[in-house]
């Protein structure tokens, strides 16, 4: 299997220590997505959506551990029961607000990735399909969301 980046995500975060762990903690951080020219035609009608899913590669994540502590808990959890970046295939996902489309550049808000992160896909966020009222929060249900968790490793 081969995955080819379709662009790069630009953000204000140069180090893992600066980078928030989820878009909700990004404090409306502005960024942009540069779509490589050969993929730019695929942006047709993206401007009609307020939010998008971005899928990217954790290209600077670190050692893969299948069971580890997370940013929200000192108790170890399986990697597939967390959103930790140190995973076997290193694919990340975030939902960001789409602010503006300028040719092959998307201005976004709520970015929570390192600058120059390789982008592998974009999908529109569609509440009709993406919200499940009966969804469970799993082990994070009892975690405090009032304070910002510690930064990425």
C-alpha cells in the first residue's frame, strides 16, 4: 500500500511541545493547507462547507507503543482506544473550520498539527452524517475538559 501526500498543512507550531493535543485546545489557531497543484481541482465546492476533516501523517511522532499513557490519563490504554500520535500507521485526523479558499490554499482555524505536516486527504464535515447523539465517550467520559491537557511528547 502506498499513500501519497496531496499537500502540506501549515501551522504556527514548530515543536511538539507547542502543539495542542486536539483542535478544541487550539485556541482558534490559524493555519493553512497548501494543496499541491495536481490535486487542486478536487477542491471544487469545498468552500460550501464550514468545517472539514483533515487526514495527515504523524511524520514526527516517535516510538510506536501499542499500550501507553495518553495525554488525558496516567493509566495506560491501547493505542486504538486513544488518539495518541505514536501509532503503527501514523495517520492523524482533525476537524478544522474552513475560513477561506484561495486557489489551492485553504485558510483554516483550530489547527492542531505541526507545521509542514503532510496532508493525505480532506473530507467535508457533515453534521447530518458525522454526529451520533448516542455515541459513548469511552474512558475519557470522566476526564476534565476544563483545563488544557499536557502537550504532546
